[in-house]
């Protein structure tokens, strides 16, 4: 079922604000420098589960997604490893910056999420996607 989008608001955040959010996140969850083990942070720092669905990219045209109950990041293991790491970090960006909106929009069922993505107004979720990419 496609949710009602009228109450969903994505606040404007400048690149500098997002950079500060990401820096604060790293200062809390990762003190070892580069490279950052985002999977370890997800599982041990944020206490989210990691799950995979073979062919997720082909099924719903996404490399990864954060479940609507904010408990798990699902990813496609067939996607290149560097892209999966980016996608997991992207979903962490949604977890940190858009948790309330994610809860309103997403279900734990990826087919319902596909219907939502197809119906959501571009400018609304586009802002959230840009922010998560920057994160």
C-alpha cells in the first residue's frame, strides 16, 4: 500500500550541515581513521542487522534499503563491493537524518517499498536522497 505523502517533510540541510553530521557520526562510531568499516559500525555501533537479497538491484532497482522499522539494512550481494559499501553508508545517512520519514514511508516488505518509490513525488524524496548521498 502506498503511503500518504502529505505529512512527509524533508528538511533542508546545507552541505556543511551534512558534513558536520557525518563528522559527528564518525567521531562517535569510528576512531580508527580511513578506511571506515561501515558494516562493523552498522552491526556493533548502531545495532542494526545486515541482510541480503540476491538480485535486489534487478528486482527493485536499488542496491540497498533501510527497513521501515529501522532495524535492518538489506543489500544486494551481487553488486560490486565498493558500491555496496557506499549504499550501506547511504542508508546509514537515512537512519541518522531521516528516521521519522523512513518510518512513515517504508515497510519491511521490499515490494511495498518498490510501489512507494514509484509513487513518491520526485522533489520530496530527491532531497532525502541527495542528503544521504552527501552523508
